[in-house]
C-alpha cells in the first residue's frame, strides 16, 4: 500500500458522493485505487493494493525525478494559446499521478474524478498516468458538478503512457454544468504490443466543449476507442482527434456516435498510418433529433506508408420514420420509441461500461433527450 | 369490434383502396386473400395508421370509436396490434430490451419457447434474422404487446414447414386468449399460402382485387376456389 493513502484519504460529503455516483464513483474500498479532485484540492488519493500508486502530481514530481520527463512530454504549453495562459497563471500544477507498476494485474477498477463545486470557478488540471509493462487495469473516470453550479471553466491536460504489453480498459463519463466551458487536451502513447479499449460518454449539456486528443500507437499495439456524444440545444462540442499508427502492426479503430438534439457537434478525425502493416478505421455516425442543430463529421486518412490499410465511414441522418412507426405500433409512446432508437443507435451494448453503471448511463440518455440534463 | 365503412385510401395522389366495407365481430377471425398488389397489406396499414396511407373517404371504427386523427401509438393503446410483414431492422435494440420497454420481460421468457426463439434475447431486433425468424418474431411480439385485436400480415410466408406448425399454434393461442376485459379477441389475417388456415378456425374470408373486396365467404372454401380458379370471384 502506498504512503500517500493515509495522506490523502479525505472524506467526501454526502452530496459529493451522490453526484459522483452518477458518473461511476463507488466506495474506495471496492476500487483498487481512487483519486477525487474537488476544485483545486485532490481530496482523495488512495490505493488499496501494492503495485498501484496514486498521488498529487506535485508529490510525484518530488518523489520520482523521471516524472518531470513525462510532464509536457507529449504536449507543449505553447501548443495552444489557452494552454499557455493557463500554465502561466499557475505556479503549482493540480492533478493526479497514477503509476501502475510493471506486471501488476489490478483486480478492481482504478477510479478518478474531477468535481467543480465553486460556481463560476476556474479549474486547470494536469494528470499523468503510467501503466507499466505487461500490467492490466480497468479505469473509470468522470467529471461532475453539483446541481447549483451552471457556469465555470475547466481546462485539463491528460498525458497517458501505456507501456509495452500492457492492457488498459477505460470508460469516462462527464456531467458538467449547462453553461460551462470545458477544454480538454489528452495525449496517449501506447507501447509495443499493448492493448487499449477506451470509451467516452458525453451526454450532459454544457455551453462549449473542445476535446483535443492525440494518440500514438506502437508496434503491434491496438487501440479501440468509442465516443458517445450528445449535444442538446445550446451545447457545442468540437473534437479534434488524431491517431498515429507509428510502427509496424499498429492497429486502431475509433468510432464516434453523435446525437444532436438541437446542439452542434463538430468532429474532425485524422488517422495517420506511418508504418507498413498498420491498420486503422474511423467511423463517425450522426443522428439528428430535430431540424435545429448541426453535425459536422470529417474523417480524414493519411497514409505515409504504402502498406498502411486505412478506411473510414461517416453518416448523418434523422430518426428513421419506419422504425419509429414500428415501435409505436408495438405499443410504445413516441417518446419511449425515440429513446429506444437513440439507445440502439448509440449501441451501448458494444461499449465497455461496468455492469453497475449501465442502467445509469441508459437513464442519462433518456434524461438528455428529454432536456433533463 | 372492427369495422371499415366505405373506406378509400390513397398513397400520395394514387388510389390504393376503394370503398372497402368490412366488419369483424367480437371473437371473429377474418382472412384477407388476394394477389400481390391487391391492397391487402394496405388495409392493415390503414387500420394501424401507418404512413404514407391516407384515408380519403369513409372511416375505420374500433370498438365503435372512429380512429380518424389518432396516431399509431394511440391506436396501439386502444388495443390494436400488428405482426408486420417486413419490419425494419433496429440496430442496437435487443429483443430483451424491447420486451423490457413493453414491460413484458416475463412474457418473453414464457412464450419464446413456443416459437423456438429462446436464444434470441440478446439479438438486435431483425438484424440478421432470416425471413422465417422475422415471422416468428412478429408473432412473439404480439404476445409481448398483448393487443385485443390482432392484425397479421402474412404470418406464415417464407416460413419453413418445420416452423409453420409453431406459428400456427402460436397464432391460435393468441387468438383464443381472452382480451384484457375478458371478452374474446378479434383478428384480421392476410395469407398467401393458406397454410395458416390449417391451424386456426377462421370465420370469414375476403377476396381482394385491385383495392376492392370482390367476394366474402367461408375461408377454406374460398381458398380452395382460388387454388383451382385463381383470384376471381366465385359464381354466385
């Protein structure tokens, strides 16, 4: 058990536990490790098992000098003007460092959450995760705000290192405030022979969300990502995603399923095959629930090797009237029929979601459609 | 129970059904026969209120209530249910989820064996179903929906002989089950092959041609006549 457990096993309030449970939180005793950031305080950073360390990023920088080499390694502070400003404003980084030691088979998920409790707050986080060689781990992460927080600005950097032969399966669920701004920058390096399954579920309303991500996949490694994206009226989500198949045998499949209920979704994906024997697929499917809103899906392929196999599919459409009529003729109300079609479109059955969270996510989809989120 | 009065139906500006009169009493099973394109499926679609079928004349009454202006779900809520001939694929919606949405998970468990569909709970609706599996599912769906009046659009066509008996038994069970208020159910059934007539006791047969009912009579006799003479009205 790591030293940081006793230091950071702070208590969450009942309200905090309640809002976090909606995005996947469970009692730390039932998870292998837990990190919870409340505003600027990493309230909980605890590990239940040997081989998993979890601590504030500042502590990690002091404890392990090699962590310095991982920070701003895949992303430069001046890469983006917002990032540059955010980095300059903060003397000390806020965020967590997770280190799963080589070969550790983590028995229960590691959970990490970010909460903004201060209305009109500003939060800038920098998290670093290292999954050691041949380690195996499931990760659950989430973001949430209490019901009284509608506005604020969250900026995050995630740098994730999946070492050779490691297996990492993750799901993240966010539930921000309806008038919030969120800018997330994530960079991932997937080592040789490693396997990554990553699912993002973004259902709740917010004003503007920019997600900027780059993933570098090594030799014979695979990455399978799915993004479930919902944009109610007043929400604009922009995704700038780039996947680089950097070495022979690298494989990637990225699927985005987007639903606009009056909101705007811009999804720009680029898949780059940089080596022979690489194989990648981009899929972008959009469903428009009303004549308002917009979905722009732009999957792009770039082959830098003549032996790179890359493909993409994109579609955007309305709810199929025949499906709606069929379900209504079967005894469902129009609203319930729409729910079922949207849930089918989002195809959560194919998405890794811990069993105990599945019903919750289904409820979130129904709530999002009815404007309840 | 169900009455079509002088019913005419258009699709766009094209007339499909002309002046149909049809009355199915409580507990009665009626059969529609006719060549392809004669308008049989259009009758069922118009009763269920499906697009693009538009009633331009006459009326459809169910339990003495005029269905004019009612949506599909409102008709279903009144007690109408239909086994579709070509239902759409519903990717990502499993049989189990559909049953749960109808609050009929127990019925799915209880009745799926009757139609040899015990292993379908995790399958997406209609996705990858064979023609015969679709027909069996549509009958099973009616067990889940539990309507008082049953509309069947060719429930046995495309079904292999092995499963015809299962469909026949299931349709018979559905038809003979009491309605929610304890009264008898009614049914209107389209058949092309006539095989289903071996499994149910139909009360009345109607021969359709060119969007009109041109003859009504005993269903088995009418079917035998069609087998010998084709789709022409028997001599008076």
